[in-house]
């Protein structure tokens, strides 16, 4: 980013013939505004502000800085501070320099003195003289001060449950203060929320002006998923007693385009506008023909030639809950959808997530079993469905077991629009009576060969249950327990 900035900057001072006298217009040093910083934690967690100063939490303790009129002055102040400390100059020399350049005000002098003395001691004790430069980078999001008309970004996508313990602890207050956790839950095993949600809310709050526009690339699940999007769809900044709405103005949905590793949307937000439904600027892009990975070097003209786009309307699927997942349809189809979704009408069905193998699909999902005699099947686990390395290392396991706990199964890949395309088979050692898994003594009595087959994966299954099981208790649950099983699993 810095290199590109420099190239563009210099292109303003050189014409096609070479040197241009306009170069002489560059009379002052230029600070390139590209910084390596945590733009989420810096302004929200590690900084305390009042009218006159900034307090920054660092690994060497709290450092207090004066507030600057603008970032340019703050950046030059830090450069001067680093230079004079490195040259072991006296505080008086430094003070005269920054005051003469009007980087700080006379009333800032006590804070400036304490900062200089503190960093000078750190430098003399071998902590180097670059702390001011480190601070300028790390806390640039705070020192910038002014908010922006436009914010553009591709924030990090990482599930709360996949974040390191240290970063979860560091950001927990952010999630809670913005109210974006699903149902206010923040258990690492159960929440489906993604860090990109926190980045979005902090960016709207800290960086965007009232009336400003922000465009982010975000997972489609933020708008379309029941899990991991409920808190996000509040579209309101409530932190520190605020009540600032923001809205989705436009969505470009690339879920049907082989562009990113997961379904992705480009979403444009407006700060200060209340979210209103239906939202009529939802554009669904569809890749024509066979879905091939798009070359990232293609121009938009090249890409758009094999994409079609359809304009749709969007609204919460549950009219009573504005934070429910978005339904997107052609605007002409919405009245029909409203009838289907009328909450006053009784339902004879309920959708559920389905059985959760807890990281061990490659054990429970089977290749097509072969009947060897009545009531007995030869099975082998489908290792192509496995991600965990320890189970993959264990490999396939083939044997003859009882038919009793082998069931035909449907997954997302087996279902098309209005049709079942195929089916698979799954080993489910549960029953209506034992919805948390048949106890080991019961299973070994009713289906000894099934129990023996599962014990081949004992250590790996136990480890995956302990890591991913919502309520798994090894003292009372069998090592082969699955999640999301109830009487409904065995319903007709």
C-alpha cells in the first residue's frame, strides 16, 4: 500500500517526458497515511479519551498524549519526539521545537513533559527510541480524530469460536457493548457470530460520519443466516448510551459466483438512516454456465460478461422480528411470501439444523453399506467427508455390523429445488429413549459389533466431542454421542 501511494504521488510530479518542474511544489516532508494497527481494539479497548488527552494502554504501561488538532500534527509530533529522544537531546530543546512548529499548545506542556520523560527512560533502559513511531502506527485510528465520508474494507472473517482465547478476552467487551452476540451468548462452542460483525459496528461507530457511506465485503450469513447474524441485523449503535441507527442501502450478493471461499456479499451502509423494509436494492449475481474459479486479474468488463444479475427485494423472514434472517425475492413475489409466512397461521412442520457429528463426519457418514445377511451390513466410513487430521490419519475402517443403527440420510448436497437428488447413509447410535446416545453397556448388548466398530475411533471421537460438543459430559455421555438429536429425529 505504501509503495503504491509513493508511485501515485510521484506520478503527480513527472510528465511523460521525464522530470517536471512541478516537483518543486513538494516543499514539505510527506507522511504516507498507511498504518499497521488494530483498528478495532485501538480505539475501543486500549484508549481512554477526555477533552484534552489520550491515554493509551501498552505493554510498558499507560502512556498519556495530548490531543492533536489533526493527524498530520500528531504524526510530526511523534517523529520529532522519536528523533530528539534518539539524539539524547534535552526536554527544553524538544519543547521549543514542537511549540515553534505549533504541533502542540502551551497548555499541553505538562502532558508533553511526562511523555518525553517516560519514553526517554525507556530508551535509556534499552527499550529503543522508536516508541513514538510505534505509537503513531498502533494508535493511528485514535489519533486521526476526524471521521470520514467514506469507509471501504474487506474485514477479517473469523468465527468467535475459532478466535484465540486471548483475542476473545480482549474483544469480549466490544461484542457485549454493541449488543451483537446472538441472543447475548458468547460461548465459544455455541455462538456462530463472526469477528467481521464487530469490525463493521466499530467502523460505523468510530470512523464513519453521520450521513457517510461504508462498503464492506462480508459473509452472506450476516444477512441470510438465522444463526450468527441476529445481533448484526439490529443495525443500531448503542455503545456508551448512543442511539445511532444505520441502514443497508445496497447489497451485491455474490453467493452464486465462484469468487470467494464462502458465500460473499458487498454491502453498502449509510450511517444515520433507520433500516426500513422492504429493501429494494438487493442485486443477486449469478455465474453463467459452469461455475469456474474467477481469475483475480480479470477486469470488471471481463467478469461481468459471464455474470447475470437480478434485482430483488429483501425483508426479515419473520415480520414480528426485525432481526430475523433476510428473505430475498422478486418484489412481485413478496405478497405471496407474506401469505406463506403469516405468523397467525398454524404450522404442521418445523425446520431444524439436523444431526451434528461434531467434527467427525468421516466416521458417522458411510459409503453405501452392503447387505451380507438379514439384519447385517458391511460398512466403511466415508473419509472424504473428514477434516480433522487425527481421524483422517486413522483412516477407513471396514467391518460387518448390525443394521439397527444405520439410517438413510439427507444432507444439503442431496437436495435440489423440489427434489431429492440422492441420499447417503449414517451411523446413529441413538434412539428415542436414549436421545443422548445409547449408554455403552446398552449398545454393547444390543449391537456388539456396532459398539466394537465405534471403539476403533474411541480416542478421536472423545477428543472431537470434548472440543465441539455443546453440552457433552464424558462422565455421563458415551464417547460416540452426536448433537442435535431428539424425538423429532426419529419422527415419521
